[in-house]
C-alpha cells in the first residue's frame, strides 16, 4: 500500500478536486447556486483556517474571531462608499486595519487565560459590532450595498464570478499552506508548546507572550483578508458579519473539522455549511410521509438535528472529522 | 572562598499571614552541590519559585553570576543559565520526548521568529536534544509520546530538558519524587555525573541521596535556615535532629 494513500488524504484530495470542478459544473448547467454557495464556503473556510492557527495550535480560544470578517468587510464597504474602489488601496487597508485591531485586542487579552480570554475577545468583538450598528452613514444595523467590487487591473475583474471563485480558492489554499509551514516552524513549535504547557515554556527560557501575540495578529490579519473577500462576494456589508453567533460558527467549523489539523477547518466549513443548506430539505423529505403538509414547518427546526450531531462529534470524536478519518487509518494499519 | 555563583540575601515571602520564606541567606559557590532539606511545608518549593522568578519576593535579593536577578522574569533567568526541574512533572505531554528536549535547545538558540523552515528537521536543534536524551539514559525513546512514558522516564526527561538549556546552575526540585528504589539509584548516579560539570541546588526528601551527593546542606524549617554546613556537621547538629532528622529516622 502506498504510504500517502490514507483515508484522510483521499478525502482531502477528493474535496480539492471537487472544489476545482465546481465552476465547470456551473458553466455546464447554467445554475450558479453551487458556485455562489461554495464561494461563500471557501471564504469562511479561510476564516476558520486562521482561527485554527490560534485556537487549535495555540490554545487561544477566541470567541470574537468574526470581528475580523467585519473589519475587513467594512474597510472595503466604507472605502467604496467614499468613492475609493481601487483594490490596490482597499485590500491593504483592510489587511492593515485587521492587523492593528488584532494587535490591540491581543496585547490586552493575552495577559489573561481561559474563560477571561474568551470573555475579553467576545467583548471586543461585540464592541465593534455595536459600533457598526451605530454607523448611520454606512447603513447602521441594516448594513449597506456595495455598488462595485474592488477594482484591480482591467484584465482581472472580480465581477467575473468564476475568476473570483478561483481567486478565493487560491487564497484559501495559500492560507492552509502558510499555516502548515508556520505550525511546523520554530515559531509554530513555540506556539504549540505554549498551548501544551506555558509555564514550562517560560521556565526553559521562552518569553511566550510576544510569540502568542504575533500569532494572534497573523490569524486576525488572515481573517481580515477573508472579510474583504466576503464583502466582495456578497456585495454587501452589515454588522451581522461580525455578530458573536458568526464567531461561534467559525469555532464550530474548526472543532467539527478537527482542531490543530491542516485540513480540519476546510472539512469543517464544508460539513457545517452543506448541512445547513441540506438539512431543511432532508427533514422535509423525511417528515412528509408522517406529517404531510406540515413538513415544511417541521423543516424550520433543522437545527434540532444539527445541534445533537455537533454534540456527538464533540463527545465521541475528539479530533473532529479529521480525527475520525485518521483513526480509520490506524485501524487499517 | 570563590565568588559564589548564587547568592541569596534576606529573601522573604509572605502568603497572607503565613511566612513561607523568612529572611533566607544562602551562598552556593561554583561547582558545589548544595542540598536544601526540611520537613514538609518548610518552604522549599516557594524558595525555588523565588529563585526562578515564578514567585515574586517581598524582600531580599538574589544574585546569580554577579548579577542582580531579583526582579527578572522567568525566561530571562533561564537565558542567564539558571535552569530548574519541576517537582511535579511538567512536560509537553502531547509531544515526543525529542520534541520536548529540542524545544529546550531552541529556547537558547536565538529568537524563534522563524516561520518557514521545518524545525523538526534542523540538526542544530535535534542533535543537542538527542545528546541530552542519551545523557540521561533515554536513548532509543526519542519518538515516544511523553504521555505514554513511565514516571521514572518523565523524571529523566525533566533532567534532559533542564540540561538542554545549557545551564550554569541547576535547581532540582525533588528529582527523586515518586521513584522506585532502582530508579532512585540510577538518578543518584546521574546526578553524581552532572555534579562534575554543574553547580546544583538540590531540594530532596530522600536522605540517602542527599547525604550521598551533597557537598553542603542547608536545613530549612518554617522558612528559616536553621543550619548550614557539611553533611557530617548537619548529621551531628542537635537542632536539625530535633526538627527533622529524628523524625525521618522514626520512619526509617
């Protein structure tokens, strides 16, 4: 048996091929639904990948990670609203704003541990959320429409949905690769050592705070870029992008897919969002023979099925879906 | 007498109304193995904490290698060459033995803001780590995950990590804790070998080990050093017998 042909690798390879082929399916059928859905999934997978860097590898449970989606998104939205639609200006500002915010939040929150850390990151995110709600000039809690996607050179138009999708996919793959390089580098081992036993890390001579802070900023910056993509994708920004439930979704993606695993966040993002899309229809189908006409209303409660599913993964599959696939590999080997 | 490597002056620590360390003075010259003994609750671990910087002292000074380190953070003392092992094993349980020691090497190999190269393939980190593992008798166990190693092996790994930071002085907090007789004998042999190159402050309950190894012994009772001297003098000291050794003899 070839060494790399493990169940996990086969699933990941299949997912990547599937992701690459989606625009072709859309072109062939003329139905853009899948392309729109998966553009969104790819962008959120990138956000989850950035969260995995701090949550999975660093043990920093940020409960406000979606705030960077909001900051990246609003940077695009506000600049576009003020007539600055050049991507060469918008994107660096979106990235810099996210990095700066992460630096501030990290500098304060990383002095705490455990529950306090969770609460402080949540508090900062909610602060920005309500700030967004108060921005009357930019649509307040209704949000605002983007009249134009970011403008780069004429040859590359983000309004071309296929091109935009491939751009998102390329950035996602780059993010996954970057995180993989980082976590296996000297820096990454410091981050993981600090998750495992921070006290010991200091005793052997590491000033862990500054490493954790840099890690926090890298994750926030990466997520800010995902926010810029998301704004361009939906052509709309609103405070809902950074509501705490969205931060919760990102955590669910990471935990469901498998914390501290290279492809876990991607697997988790696909699993969660495909379930969200398909569960209502599946429930309707299953309930129809039993309750007849009322099946549509039953399907509205699809989260009753999603919740226990997630609970099962947390209770019985510690490594998430990625962990399940790896345990298949061990059983076989 | 040579300039002491470690000099403790009037070191004090209160926890609420309890005095854990009460004006401790202690000097350890280079090359000495100095043992600190004392009954449970004498403040031995607090003292180690104050020396490594985890516990902030209320009063007094700590000088190490001619430098006042009283208010330096933990990591900087480690960089100066003051290394500790933990009484309760404190390792990176989800890492391999080699990863554990390699991290300790890395801590003293420049800054770690290196984001790209695979650190597990850097000979510069792996080779010294392998050597430290071999030195404590863990050759062949490099790729074992720490959580699946035995207690005795954990204690050996503790020492290997401390050694890997290339220290000038070791602070060993009960390295023999929880060991069987055979493991203890091996640890004593190891410490005797380390003693040749390193200055050591040893906190230990095992009296056989202490008297076999120590050049000098200080006896800590209720946070105060009641006696300090060579093993024979400590054995003969009446106060010590009353406070500690007599009690120890009763238990065999």
